[in-house]
């Protein structure tokens, strides 16, 4: 992914040129990680450009603000409309969307509350986060030595910018160890999630995913995968899972806005199944992208139309 440096950015109520979307170096968020964010995608389809699951993403953004005692000047509906306006203004048929709410520039100190709450939305074209061919061929993963956030340290259910320092450590270790992605354990040594993705395993046609008590983000794509798996007739178990279950799984995959539904072909150099994308993973992918592209009906009302776009400039 590389930014083009063109187009428009929504900044605290106004659309500004990309180069003018700046913050002061004394902003509290830059020094102390006092921000929350979301990651969404807009997809091109037979009916035009749609944002996938806009409402639950923006609700989670507001929930994260509440946990971190941030009160934006904009309502959830205001920010949802700003997402649609920003995508439309930039003229992308498909794009990644990053809303950010953060503490701005007033004073520095550990108490963030005197600092104003600002917001921004950037959009850019971003295809496969984990590389070309990952959706078909899968990736290799390794269990990280970095543990996920323990209870009463940082709130795992809030999508806070500070939480992602932990994610960065997991991702860097995986990269340096030659893996496409890392898998983190929780403070009990049970499975948690990837650096920024939820984890699913399949054994004997039952779909497993670590529970919310395992220091995972309550992923919107995770919820979508559970719904689609149930629609397809599979049993889904949301539960605590021991590490060794990784090496016994018939299939494994990550899911999230950035990675969509990406198969895992090996873990710690142990082949998952036959080392290829499994049939349940493939069925979920087909249903997911079928809905997004308009080949299958949107029975759960997951898609929000963007409307007519203007050319990016």
C-alpha cells in the first residue's frame, strides 16, 4: 500500500486537500496514543459502490470513544455521513476507509481530558494486505512471543491506537521470522488473534473462534463470518481454545477488514490440513465476495450505497 498524496481528507467537519490534512506535533495523541479508529471498506458491485457494514463499524467507533472518555462533537450519524461523503468525493469505486478520533493540541500531560477531541477520515485504494495470491494460496503464520493485552491493562474491545503498539510488535516479529502473519496468545496461554485479524479454525466441519474473553477485538468481519457460516449450515463454537489446537486443525483462516478472509496454510512450519485453502474457507469466501459484488442477495442488509461519485483530484 502506498499513498498517492492526492484527493480529499475529511478533517473535523471539512473536506481538505490531502497535503493540508495535518496535525500539530504537540497533539496529545501523537505522544500518548490517545486515539481510537475504525477500518472499513467500500466495494464496487453491480449496483455501484457500497460500504460494508457501515453502522456497526461506526457504532464500535463511538463505543471506543466512550471507553476512552472522548466525546466527539459529531454524532454517529454525522460521522457515518462523513464516511460516505469522503468516499464519494474521492471518486473511488473500491477503497479502504480509516476514520480516526483523537486528542488534539492543547497541553501535554498524562491527563488527556483538557485536550480537544478531533476527527479525520482518509480513504485510499488498498487491495490485498497480505500480498497477491494470499486469498487463494494462503499464508504462513507463526505463534508470537508477544502476549495479547491482559484484562485491566488496555481495553481489548476498544479499537484504541495505543493497543496497536502491541500489534506492531507481533507483526514485526512475524515479518523478521519469515512469516506472513503472527498469532498471539492471551495472558493464559490460550489462542487470541493475529496482529490485527480475528482467527478461525475448522476441525471436523465445526468452525471455532476464540471468545471475547481471550483478548480479541469484537470484529465486524468476525461477526459476518459467524453469520455466514451459520447460514451455510455449519456449527460455530465461540470458545477458549488451547494453542495445540492450531496444529490439529483441518483448516485455518484470518478475517478482518484489511485481510478479508485469508487462509492459513501453515503454522509454526506445521502444515494446516493439506496445505491448501480448505472447502469451508472457500465457501465462506465465495459467499462473502458474492454479497459484496452483488452476485448474491444482501439478505442481512450489510451494504450501504455511497451514491454518485466525483472524479478524484
